[in-house]
C-alpha cells in the first residue's frame, strides 16, 4: 500500500493529532530551559495557498496549509512544522519581537534541527531536492553514465557503473569544492513502527560509499496515531539526492529478487536482504579500491572531503549514540543467495520519483 492510499482518506482530526505528536517530539529535543518556557499551541489546517505554514503569535496557533498536506509527504510536513515551531520559540522563548528570520530564529532552528529556509518561497529541502534541476558538469556526467548502465550489454553496463562511481569519488575528493559546500538532511522511505537489521545495513552502505551520514530518527505514524522511525541522511544536496536514488533502487531490487526467488518467510526475507546488501557492498568496495589506487593520496582526500559533512552531522546530533543488533540465528541459504544476487547488481539510471509529491495526507 502506498502512502497516498494510507493517508489520503484520513480525517483532519487524525492529521491534527499527528501534528500535535510531532510538536511534542520536537519539544522533547529542546534543552530543559527552553522546554520549561514553551507551551503547546493550537493547530489548524489553513486554506491559503500563499504559504505552507505560519505561526500566529497573537493567537498562539500554528497553521499548516491544506496545499502542503495534500501534495507532500509526512517528513516534509514535519520539516515545515519545525520551521514554524522555531518561529514560536523565537517569539515566546527568545522574545525576538518583529525579527522574522534573525539570529534568535536561526538559534531556534539549530535547537530544533529545523530548516530555516522552509518558508513559502522555499518550503523544504524535500521540494528543493525534487525541483532542483541545476547540475554542474560532473553531476550531469555521472547521470549520463548511469543512464548507460541500463545497457543490455553487461560489459558496457558494468564499465559505465564503474566510471560513474569513479567520477562521484573524484568529485568528492576535489579540494576546490570543500570550502563551498552546503549540507542538508533528508528522510528516506516511509515512517515505520520499527526498522529491521536490513535497514541498518542499507544505512551503512549509503554511509560507506555515497558520502552521507545516516541516523534513525523518531517521527509520527499518522495513520496509527503513535510514533515510529525513519532513516535520515545528511550530506551535500547532490550526494543526498544520489543516496535517495540508491536507497529506492536497492530496496526495489531486493523486493524484485524476493518475488523471483519466492522467499515468503519474513525471517528469511530479512536474511536475504542482509546478504544482498553485503554483496552490493563487496562489489562497491572492490570497484572503489580499483580506481583509488591510481589516484595519489585518494583515501586521505576522501576523508578530507567527508570532514565537512561529519562536522555538520556532529553539530546536528551532538549526543548521538550508535545502535547495534545482537547476533541471532540466520537462514544461511537465504543469506548466501542474497550475497550472490547483490554481487551481480547493476545500478541503473536514476528516475526522478517526485519526492515532493509522494505521500500526500489529505485528498486533493
């Protein structure tokens, strides 16, 4: 079932209750001093098309537009809500007065991990990622090579995929770009009650090979009226966009292979997915080693290129702790079948999936 099917028929009270839960989750992340000074406001779904969200200090109310709820996913709604909540903090806690997007508002955004640009003109990183068609020459070249990777000729497809990854690495080790990069964060997939061990392996693959940092965050499950989990990636806009494509592609590939192999046991499906992702990781590691050995100081430059996103990530999550899964019994047959299939995977052309329009909550 798609997010559209899950959420388009929900009544407005269910949506408003999820917004209240999302506000409380954000409030819980604030320092105790700010928590003590902030009270939950009223919430309303507005009809105006001129804004996605608005804080009304005189009425102590946050209004989110029906247009936002009708055309975007819940992570995008969450982003806009936190932006408006930052206005509330600036107003009621920092007493910023008429200052709209000044230093007190930006400090509130930092505390809430909110995008200060999620306004009417630029509603969210989700819209910007989906709509941003401007690409530099290197990114455009990578996309063209990934298009070649759809070739039915396996040798041509393999060579195109290898060259695309080489250019991505070269782009990220170019010292000229280190001082001018902008870092963003984006949720991938749909909110779920619980992420699996395979989701952790997929997050690790993105972190190891696609120049992003990953973290599992808490988010509202709108249809169920309680909190759940979702994966968030951080990096440059270009790398986050590529990680988003790879995330969708690999999950789709796993589903297709599970159907082809007729693996129906939930436990065996998880083990197959872990094996598949380990197979893909092994292939990518071999490819990266092959071309970085020909580049002087390549690994040192890769680590230098990662330093910016790591600094951004540490500031965003200063008290983050990694989670680990305990060892468990495994379906060895499914696991090794997954590894074999993962080593054969070829990543094809990115398809713009319209992330900004997925997951609308209210019917249009």
